[in-house]
C-alpha cells in the first residue's frame, strides 16, 4: 500500500510505532497470555499499565502533586455537565468565553445547571479571532472561568493563558493537550477527549486540583462526581481499559520523542510551513486571524469553491485523507496533531502546489 496520511480532526492519526506495538501485544501482553482487552481492570497486570500511564502523563505535563488525574468515559461532552456540577460549589453563575462551536456547546450544557455569563465572544467575527483580553467582562464572584484553548472546527487557538485571578480556570484542551509544555498550576480543571492527541475515542483525561474535589451540586449522579472517581483511582466503574493502555503507549512515545518541548518545536514548525504555503498563494486562503491560528487544526478555502470536490478527490488519490472541512464551515481542514509526521506536511504542501498549478 502507498503511504497514506490521515488529516482527520478526530478520531485522529496515532503514532505508527504505537499502533505497531499494540499490534504486537494484541493477543498476549508481556507474556501474560491475555490481551489488554481481556484483563480485569483490578488485576495486577492492568493496574501496572494504569499506574505507568499516569506516571508518564504526570512527567510529561509536570503535574503538581496537588492535582488528581482521572481516566474517564463520556468524552469531553460529558465534562460540559461535570464541570458545573463539581465546581459551582454553592455559587449560581460561571463565566464562559465563546470562541467557536465547542465553546457554544459547553455554554449550552452549562446553562442547564447555572447562570452562564458569556464574558467575551468572537461570534460577531464568525469565530475567526479571539477577543482581546482587556475586553473580557469577568466576574470576580464567578464559580469558575471556562474557555476552549483550541477550537477544532474553526481553527482558532489561544497562544496565551487567560488570567482568571482567584477564580478557577477551566480548559477544554481536547485538541491541544500534549502539543507543547503546559503550566498546569494555572488551572483548576483541564479536560480532554483522547481522540486527537492522546489515543482512541472513548477515553477522557481530567486533571483536577485537590481543593475542587467534593461539595458537588445536590442530585449529582455518582458517575459525575470527580471526588468519587479520584477516591477510586478512576475505577468507580470499569474504565475504558484498552483506551487507557493505548494512551499509555502514546505517553511513552512522546517521552521517546524528547517530551513536550521537542513536540512544541516540531508542531510549531509544521504549522508555520503550512500557513506559509497558504499565505504565499492567491489560490488558497486561511480565514483565521494570524495572531490566533491553530497549530493543530488548519482550515483553508480555495479561491473557487467549485473546485472543492475535485480537490478532495485528487487529494484522496494522492493518499491525503480526511481534508474536508467541517460541515458548519466548509472548505478544507488539515488536522496536524502530534502523530502527523513532517513527511505528511511535505506531501500535502506539494499536492496543493501542483493542484494550484493545474487549476489556478
């Protein structure tokens, strides 16, 4: 088979070395005679996998000791409800920053449990930029401040961390986590669906500060209580064991690449090359404000939208898959997460230049 490069926004490409290791261990993990998919989550074999995965994640992100790491189900979408249920702690309102589709979904769900104050929004720009921080209307009495550091659909990314003062900062990092170093101590809660930079769909990682555990809203289901998950080592119920295992392989792979500082250098270089190709062309265009262009998700349009279908057909024939933009935005989108090799960028940029030459 010729080389295939998968630019899907999620579930997304995984490191080839990780897939090969999982393949080799599929039917017999380390001589146990069992696949990880068959293991008891309370058996010594899986407990060793779980412990090592958490240790490696803590090392990669330099997670302070006063934070708990949870490996949960439900995707980031469940966190839209879990965050207010756990963090309101007797307060009635929370601040949200609206920078795109995933921010809007978080806002809508939180509105079921509290008064949502949209402290800043870029909706009037079509979500192509981020509101200047000095325009934010933050409430010092808010239970927390929630934002989405990277909007997967719109390709808008924060390259700075908001200052929320004494109010806990909450971040949906589904599509940017592990792409660069991160100061976890700036946050009260970080959550991320796995299917972009961590592993397969079905696993969600939550990093929560100790002082935010407990005191959940009345009527909160047990499965939505961070403290119960923390007290039970993320095994309040049967966890997504195979996803947890694969995440652990990804964490180890990241360490082998040199950690998150090395990944930041690679990711910055990859995205800069693609944006440079877009800006140098009159045939392609990036709709996002250059000050907040995403490293991970790069939407772009063709000068003639009538060529979109032909572009996708020819890209597929060239082994460049999943470049169609989200249905709400249109155009194209190249998602270039950690596991996308630089050779994939080379292939995409070369293809785009040739398509422009023959269709421009």
